[in-house]
């Protein structure tokens, strides 16, 4: 699974509005996970996703009649879905902090395009495959939905605002489903699930406990694994944790590089 449009332009100190009161307490105590730590954990899950269809069959065999090999592939794939709420949360956070939403959205779209060929190679063994689009497109769709919701909120109020907002969310969902964004095992649409998490984190961000409980329940319904991923976001301490200004670009490159390496190795 995967996804890297998470560069957080203008990252600074958190407020309780953005991370919740529990997050503010963790920040003061210096405990919890930094943004850098969250991305490292997310990167591990991305590796599992890329390896599930490439390295795991190489190591354990690609015979789906072999229960050991099949179990290893399915386990890596399912566990990798823990990354979905992590990157959805980072997207919402980055969206609220970016200095330029145009640049932020452009970076996401370019990254999605860059990831597509490595994703097709890793998932289908072909350079071009329309059976599934890489999950970064799911982040881009969610970004567009957030931008449109803000645009609607600035211009409309009351019932009209809610009707337009629901319509935009449904259109985003349809794009994810029709384009097969992040479709895995013909069961899980990572694009649709990503959009669900993004809406929960964006609309309920002022109420951390309720937000995390709702996200956890949503993740549990979506094949259980994403629910565990929500736990990592709950322990974010409000700090960036980067050592260098260019670290964010390393994380941008991480997903396509992992996909390409795993595809070539297989």
C-alpha cells in the first residue's frame, strides 16, 4: 500500500485544535511519535505492501496452493493496510499547514504519476496495467475533496452547504472506485478507505478522542488492519522530528523506489 504526499510545508508548533488535548500533553512531555517517526513506521508498511507481490513469492514460492506461501503473501498485504490511516492523517495535517495548496496538490499528483509504472510492475509484472492504480492517487483524490469542501464552506451555508459537501464526497468515492485506486486482492479499495479516513480526520479534528474512536471503528470495519494503524496517529506528539530540510524529499521518493526495487528483484 502506499502513499507519500505528506510533505508538511510550514510545520511548526501544534495547537490543541490541531492535535487534541491529549496530543498537547504528549508534546509538552516530549513523549510519543514525531512526524518523522510516523513516516518511518508508514515506510515499513509500504515495504510490506511492495514485498507481498514480489519478494514474498520469490522467497516462499508463488504457488497459491502452498498454504505457507499464500499465508505469507496475504499476511504481508493485510498488515500493510495499517499504513492507510497514517498517511491519511499526515495528508490532513499537511493540508492544514501548507503555505501553498496548489504546490502541495501538484506534488501529490506528480508523485502519483511517478509511482504508477513501478506500481504496475510490482503488482502485475507489466509496465502498464489498468487493473489497479497506485494508492497515491487516492491521496490526491482526497486532497481535491478537501479543497472543494473548503471552497463550498466559504460560499454556502446551511442545507445547501451540506448537500454540496455530500455530493463532493460521493464523487470522490466514485472516482476511487471507478478508477480502481489502490484496489488490492479485489477486496480492499485503498483509495476509498483513504478518503474515509481523511474525512474523519478533517471533520472531527477538534475532538481527538471522538475522532480516534470513530477512525478506529471505521478501520476495524475495513478489514481490521487499518484500525490498528489509527493507534500510531493517536500517539503523535506534535513535533516534526526531521533532522534535515531535505528529509521530506526522501520520503517522497521512498514509495516509488521501494516498488521499483522489489519489482526488479522479483
